[in-house]
């Protein structure tokens, strides 16, 4: 085997490979002899098929396999000897000027970029600060009550937050239009289920009242034939129902999973869950800023092969997600370019994180992983069972280990960057996904 290397671009490499024809012929002969011991063919007993017939029948396939294996071997030896980290798979091209004794090829491939993690001293990061107290617990209780709201008939005009039941008929130039009619249609005023002008016309009406009004659809309305058009609606209000929020009592506590209905215990559980969620969201905001800082301080060139592989992975994830939602992927073709920028970002971050972890020795520690598993387990009814489940199979800890490594990177970046603490607004923090 012979090889020499040339550099075509920043990350692309070309290695010339040569394989002795005598070595191929020898390996081919040995493979066909092994095959002949087991090959089955009509008219011959197993293992008694003449070698010439085996060679004629399977020679081309065996030659292809032997050549592929030899190419893999010499390519691996070449890049190992030159300490090159190959990204993706090589493209093998035969050379036209091969000799009488050797088959010659060129392997074209990309290598991983080599870089030193950039300086983070100028990076600015805001660390959200929020202590969970009684006010935050009360706000969360209000949301939980609203999620369990019921409605009761009210003998008054409809107001915001009321549920109304109506019949409506929409006409354009006196002619009913598609989608503009419904019977016994319920919706809650103020939740944006209907256009603002439609809700404004219903607000103030009592059960049994009818009215007619004009409505102009927004210019960007999804139904193009109605966008920007003025139509007329006839409505009849069938019911006005006022919201009824449950009291924070034993029954409410039971509905929240507190078997004995202890309200104090329920509030303690809400507080603990809220603290975990606030911590998670703050960590998420910090992590987003850290990743942006790492990308900005490490403008590396990334292998196109890795981007292509990541695009394919993201496309497959999208197809699986569509299938789970009942959408057939063939009815909604997915285009690679939709995922290119996301793939570039993910590949860049992956390479940067790997280099930072290696350079700064930020691998996850066993006690760190254990603490994270125990923290996760606390949100379950039987924490010990959850912990045992994680440790029953080591691969279950891989995701936890990945998060632990990211946390180590975050801590390292925060120790290098300019960090300022900023009070977080509870409603804004919890509204973010």
C-alpha cells in the first residue's frame, strides 16, 4: 500500500491510495475457496461445486467485497498514520494512470477543524434572578383554578371571560359564504377564538337577543376570498354563562392529587414544583446565552459532510413527528434547505462543546450525575424506584450525562464572561416555552 496526501480546501483532504493487484488476487482466491466449501448449487452436493463454477458465479461479487475491504484498510492506515480525524465518509475515485502492478485510487474527504476555544472575556450574559414566594404560588394557584373553571347560566349581558353559545350566519353581498354559518357555537369572550370585532358585537348581548352587524376581515385573513372584505353577520345569542372558579379547599386539593385534601400540603407541593420549574427555565435562558457566546467566540469552519448528515437526521425527525400527528410525509414533501441553518448551528455547537470539554476537562462526574438523577426523581411519587430504574441500565444515564456536561460548560463560560444579575419577571419567565 502507498499513499500521499494533498489539501484541496480548508477542511477537504485528498489521499492517494495504491493496492497491489497481487494482494487482491490472493485475497479473492482465498475468499472463493472459503465460499466453495459451503455453496449450494443444483446437481452438486454441498461443498462439491467445482471451483471454476464458483468463481464464474460469485467472482464479481467476491472481487467487489475484497476490493472494498482493502480500500477500507489502506484508507484507515493512511489517515491513522497522518493523524487525521475524518468527518463523514470518503469519496473514492479510481485513477486513470494506474500501473500494471497496482490499482490506484484517490480518497476525497473532510477532516474535523482544529481550533483552540476562543476568548470569552468580552461576552456579556444576563443571569435571571427570581425567588419563589407566596405571590408566585398564589398566581400559580389562580392559573390552576382557571384551568378547572366551570360555567353557569347568567341572566345578564355577556361580558369578557363569559362563555356564550350562539347561532350565526355570515353573508357577503347578501349571499351566505362557506364557513360562515354555525349553530349552538360556544366560545369564551376575550380568549381570541373569534375576530375582535365579532366578539365586540356579541359582548353586551343577553340570552335570546339577536342582532345584525357588519364586519371587515383583516387584510391578512387566512381565507383569501374574504381577506379585506366587508360582510354581514346575523347572530342569535342562545346562552350567556358566567365563569365559576373552584374554591381552594379540600376538594380542590384532592383534584390536585393530594389524597387527604390537605390544602397546606398541596401548597407545599406547588411551591416545590414551582421552584424546580423556575430553576429549569432560568438554567435554560442561561444555557441559550452561553451557546450564543460560544458560537460568537468560535467562528469555525464546519465539515459539509457533518451538516448533510445532520440535515438528514432532522428531516427524519420531522417525518416521524408528522406521522405521529397523522400527516403522511408523502403528502407533505420535506425540503432539506428548511433544516440547513439549524443543522449548521447544531454541528458547530457540537464541535465547539466537544473541544471545550476536552480542553478544560469538563466531563461529567459520577456524583454530579447521581445528584441530577435524584433531583429528577423527586418529582415522582416513588423517587427510589425512579433512581433504581436509571441505574438498572447504564445507557439510561447517557442523556443525564449529556445535560451534566452542558451544565459544566455553562459554569465554565460564566466564570470567564461578564455576568450581570437581573431580576426576572415571574409572568414573563413562565410564559416562555
